[in-house]
C-alpha cells in the first residue's frame, strides 16, 4: 500500500475499512459517499472511491474553475487542488484536465497549457484540442444547468460545442464515459482517475485511488462508467486527468485531501474545479437535547440566516430538540426513521441568505412544534413516504409564500398568522390543513398539483385550484370554505 | 365539498354554479370534476351545494346567526337536500311554499332561483319543481343538515323575509297553493296547471 501522503487523516480509517460505504452530509446540498470496496465487490480488486453528490439546484451551491493567467505564458498557472480551494474560498475541489508545460515565471511560477477546453465564468481559458477520440466536457450555465458537450471536430482548436451553446463554466475532459445514458467509455487502462458527471440537477464528482496494492488498485474508465451508471444512475460522465493528479479536497474546516494520491503527495496540476457550499450543521447526539448546545452539532450551533441544520442518523429513538432560546436557520433537514421533534417555546426563524428558506423531510415522520417565524419564502419539501407536522404557531406576518413540495404529507395544525400577500402553495404531495389558515383572510391558497385536505373552517383570500389538483373539504358540515375568489381549472376538483 | 358550505365573496355565480352542476352525480363517480361532494354521491345524489347570490338575497351572515359576516356580493353555497327551498337543512311541507308562491315564474335569475322553488335548475318554476320536494320530503326531519359552527335559528326568519317579498307579488296564487296538502299535490300535480291557471 502506498499511503505516502502523510497529511491525509483519512488514510488510517480507509486502510482498515472493509466493504464499507460511509455517507455524510458535510454541506448543504452535498452528500459524500466514501466507499472502500474489497476485491470482487465492485471490480476484481480492492478500490477506494470518494464520490460527492451535489445538488445543483440548491441556491447556496456555486461553481468555480481555475481562471486564465491572462498575459502570462500558457493558459493557467499551476496549483494544487488544495491551494486552489483555499485561494478561491471554495469548499470542495477536484483536479481538472490533462496538461502540458508552458514555461516558468520570474518568481517561480510554473505555467501550464490545459489539454482540452476550459471556460471559467464565461472567460475563455483553453480551447478544444486534447486530441482524444471521445473528448468531451461538461458545461454549467450561469444557473448551474449541466450539459455534456463535445467538439464538433476533434482536430480543431476552438470553443465551438456540440450541442451548440455559449459556455459559461466548462470543464473539458479526456473521455466521455457516459453520454446521454449510453456508455461511451473505451479506455481499459487501470489507473487512479478523476471524473465528473450528472443526472438531472445532481452533479457527481468522482475519484478512485490506484497504484496502491492491497488498498486501492484503480479502475478502468469502462469500469467507472458502468459503476457510476448502475450505482448512481448517471446519464453523463466525463473523465478528467488521472494517475498522480487525481485529487479530491474538502474544506469542512481547513481544506484537506480526501483521497490518497498515488504520488504519495498532492500533485501540482494545471486547472481545478471547485464548489462553493454552505456548511451543514448536523445533530450528533443520540438523545434529546437543547438546540443551543454546541457539542450536539458538527460545525457548531446553527443560528444565523442561511444556516443549515440537519437531523440525520444520530438518533435511534424518538427525540426532542428544544429551543430554549430563539434560533435562525435557512435550511432544516430531517432524515431518520425515528421522529425528531423540534420543540420548545422559543422561535425558530426561517431566513435564507440566498434563494428561499427550506425545510426538507427526506424520510420518517417529524414534528416542528416550536413557533416558526417565516422571514423568507419557504419550501417544505417532504419526500415520498415521509410526513412533517407543523404543530406550533406559524407567523408569516410579512406575507411570504409557503410552498409544499414533494410527494409526502405535510400537516398544518398550529395557529396561523399570515400577512397581506401571503400564499400557501401546494405543488406536490398532500397538505393537510387542520387549522384556519386565514383568520385575517389575507392568505391565498394556491393548489398547483397534488392534494389538499382541508379539515377546518377556512377564511382565505383566494383559492386557486389549478391543473388537476384536488382539494378535499373533510365531511363534518362545519368546515365552511370562505374565500374572496375561487378559481378552478377544468381538471381540478373541490370535493 | 362533502357536506360543507362554501362562501365566495366576489365570485361569479354562473361559474360556481357550473362547477357544482358539472360535479354533481346521483351516484359514486370519481371521474367528476369541478365542485363535487363524495357525501352527496354516497347518498344517491339527494343533496347538493345549493347556491344563491347574496346580492339578491341580502344575507348579513353565513350561517345566519353565526357572527360570520358575508359579503353583500358573495356567492353562498349551502349543502342541503335538493328540494330544501328554504335552506333549513330539511325537506318539509314548508318547502312547497316557494313553489306555490312562484309557480309560473319564468327566466328567474339563477342567483335567487333556489328560493323561488326552482328545484330542477331550469330557470322556471313549474309543477315539475314539486317533484324534487315530493321525492325528498322528510329528509333531514329532526336532524337537519347545517353547518356545525352555529345553529341557524335566524335563518328561516331571514329567508322568510325574502320569500314574503316574493309572495306579495303573487299573493293570490300563493294562498291557493299553501292550502294544498302533499296528498292533494301528489294527486293534483298532473292537473295543477289547469287548476292553477283557473285560480290565478
């Protein structure tokens, strides 16, 4: 085993791991899969992989590529991935494409030409011209929409892409491994590799270590393509530089290398790809407790606009996390079969710094009984099979929009206070309304899809039942539906 | 809406009535769109969301006496039996009164037609409108359909005021019809047109 990179704290654990996948959520919208697979599990040899799944639709996610070095020789000034992450203030990074030398500078700078296309924030850095038969790249629009592209002719050196688009953040690579759902990888050389790909809005950054017998012996590009398609469902994947260049960095505190580079130390490469992300504060205590206790969280107590709080795998029984003093978060995420209750009498303010605030229930049945203060439009995304009950009071006096997303069930049963212009939108799944949403008749109920189950009298400003959505007013005779206006699409139902 | 009421403060009566009528079914029918009632469908369609235009009815509250004010231009729907022309949640002999008072009226404003006794929604009050009352007579007796928020002690009185205004225009006709018993009516429906015309 060639664990020569002494600063990698993950190595000891990785060396002893057996067929183990460790899943963590270090940042908002980021899932890390650390896989140590013995021979025969994935390929006929042991491999250590690090995979980052990044939600490109999350408004806190940003992308950055190595910029052009301007008038200096070559296209870029070389840099380790860790230095790149540090200098950019990013949280995640991987090495970029292959490269060639382009001279040195007067102060020890070493310049590189990138062997393939790169565009960074709309600025042209390097044209096509790697000369590989299946050269390709992934472009990210200004809104982070990913598209696999390739040159119109592999013998030309330009910035023309197929499909045609105006590149914004385009990282070129050596070989298209999966293209539009089809395996297009051809290389069968066994190496450490770096790759990037996507399915929908989920970006995947991939590294596999190699050249370290007994620990991780590398994969072929064909193996990587098949594995990433079968295990993660990728529709598009391109390989970047591999060998000793393969590096993945994460700055959950000080930037650190996650993998074990085969050179035994981190290589200084030409270009890099970085991701900006917001730190996820995850509850770590297998027990009930108080929100404000620092030791109960990774990364400290989440209490700031935009802060991300995750209630994941820590508990093995139903637990209550109490707010004994007010707290603020931009994201609250639940993901456990056991019930978390966010209780207490102090207020949890939902306040995003970018985009909208979000409460995501990925699995299980969870309760928010503490008072909620809605400062920003808030998306309540409840995944299929999950339930979120908001039993505490909701103060939406600033008239923001509450959006119900996801196929799961959300229950509103606490006292409601909504200001002028407020909306409750149901875009998917089921919303149960157990309390009067609009005693002040200021809130509009807009049903774009899914089902809404009204179980109490309502005083609403407007009711819009659109598309094929269904609103059911539960029998009982007293659940009188009052609204300023009622609009229904041809396929909608008010039952 | 199951068995609940609907109040739309600035709605379009034809639009809402259209949604109710397209959603009505005398039996379970999950294909129905618009404003439907599973409760009604499950009871053979004897109930419906009976609508009126408050610009014509002038109700101050809904349900009456509930303390819940209602817009002067609201469209109000009460879940009740077809034939419950006075919207007291039951079908009794009193419901014949509206038909008696207004029989022969044509092209009635749909926003008030329910109170006129137009039980078949054709815009006219004819002998055929007795049919629905006959069929439903006794439904809700002792257990009237009503919003559970508040009893409706003032409802009949309030609506009665409106009906009185209607009756004044047809006083002679109304008096004649109010004396008619159900049995008389059952027997006389087929001859009522002639009798009514002779007495009018």
